[in-house]
């Protein structure tokens, strides 16, 4: 049985409650990082020990830690406040004392969830006074909110989602309840996180091949290739006209976090591409396909083609992958009738999704595809011939010169 080690960030009380939730789950190991106030979470993250995933007790510590999390390559999530948590808390209060919703001040992360609960229990005209928690909100302001409501109505009870606010309000002598973390919600969240860990590990362990061609063979360049192989923990083979590297997808992902790798990849002479797959042969074939794409489409970059035939530019993580295999029947039909490659069709679909307007010019398409206007016009012509695009008008941007044709795509892009 594989065990998953989860780093848990939350108040000391929440951490102990989480341990109770998982005491019969031997496949889950919780590594606890308790804090006094959620703003301490980013500094605690800097002391993170090796683990498989990170779980925050709520959205506030998660939001406060986003900048630090950018450099931590592992699954991360937080326990989302839901209807079960709010309903359980209100039920608990009602068992301990008479409950009047008009005599509650309550802070929540998402007012809509609370409104759903009030609607479900048919609260009618009875309503608590609500404070919506926001990223970067100050503890003093939250405490002042509950304090002011209590000052205006001594019968008021405060209900808070923030453990540090509970401690402060209790010291001030204000009647206060904490939101109750629900065991089922917690276990559902941690189970999803563990599944994500398994998926990531299966992806990172995939065999990956790198291929380098058209390089200058000099002592300095050979030294750079050897250095690249070392960073990638790769097996390095030099043939007559190419260099092969065999590693894993996880090793490449880890290398991308290193500025040395990015600098080295940018300075290497020649063309380099990667491919991953279930076997060495499949990985090498995918690397060769990625290399052909770079050469045919004249798209510089550092590309990886995975076993799903999705092409990723490793140096542009925020760019959507390009689909090099057409599996949708309609797109297969378009590819056959227009002789456009799967890569171009994938880019056209992404273009259609990303445009603020459905109308575009050849210049717009050229800019998105990273090609010349003439190449974009040839692509549009093929689409027009197959009735997969329509000419919808013209635009005149200057007083002189020919007007530009305006087009719309005429096939589903989602």
C-alpha cells in the first residue's frame, strides 16, 4: 500500500482534529504545521519538509501563501467552506442554547453558501449579520466587526471561521462559536488530494527522451551537453548527427525550476525537443515529432510532446498545449478536407476560444499563429474553400490602401 504524506497548515486545534479524522487511515500521514494566525502560513512554508502534497485548513492561509507556493511543485489545495460546515455549526449552537438567527453575527468566505443554507432551512425574515472574508483581510477588522455588533446587541453571539478571531473574542468576553470542520468534507478533500498525488507521480515517472540535432561540435558545446544531461539525471548518447538523452518527465519538470537549466537550454547550439511515453521507443518517436513540428512550423522554443500527443512549450508554462492528434470526428473531417495539420487546427480552436470578438482579420490570425500574413491568408483560404470560415465584411484602417477582409470561423472550437 502506498502511503501519502500530506503537510497540513492550520490552527493547533484544527491540526489535532484532522489527526482524529485520519487516525484509522493508515495510508495517510499528516505532517502538522500549526500556526496562531493564518498570515504565519507563508513563513511556515519556508520550513516545509519533504512531503507529497500540501493541505491548508481554509482559503485564507492558502491565499496568503500563493507567492511562496509558486516555487513548490506539488499538489496543493485547501479545505473549502461548504453548506455542511455552516449547517453543522448552527445545529451545534441550537443544541446548546436557544438560537435566534437575528442574534448572530457570522463571518464566512462565500456569502452565497450561507444564503443557500438560510434558504434551505426557510429562515424567513430572520437573518444574521454577515461579514464576508476576503484575501488579505485584517484580523483587527474582523474582531472589530463582531465586537461592534455585540456592543449594539448584548444578546448577540459571534460565529467565526477564523481561529485567531475566536481566541481574541473569547478574551474580550464576547459569546463566540467556531465553525465546525466536518469530518466527511475533510476526508473527501484529502482523498481528492491523494488521487492528484498518484496521478502526478504516474506522470512524472514516464520515460522521456530528448533529441538534439544541427549542433556545433566543439569542446565547449560538448561540455554543455554533458552538463545538461547531469541536470536532467539523463543517460547521454552521442551519435553521428544527433544526441539522445533518456530521463523522466519529473526530472524535466524539476529542471525547469532551475535558472541554470533555462540559461543552458537557451545557449545550446542546435535544436532540442523532448517526448514522453510508455516505452523508450514511444518517447523517442514523440521527441522526433516535436522536433519536426519546430522545424516545419518554424516555431522556436523548448517543446515536449507527451503520450496524449499534446505539445507543450516548456519555457511558456501559461500557454495552452497544442494538440498534434485529431481525435474529434469533425476535426478529422476538417483536416482531411483542408489538408491542415492537427497542430494548426488545434491552434485555430484555441484562437477561436481566446478571441474577444468572433470576427478576425488575416493579421489577427498571423499574430496568434506566429506566422507571416501570407501564411495566415493561405490557411484562411483553405478554410473558406471547405466552408469552415466565412467572409463577413471588410475593415478600413487607413484612408488609403486596400480594405482588409474580416472573417469568422464556421466550426465548433470548444
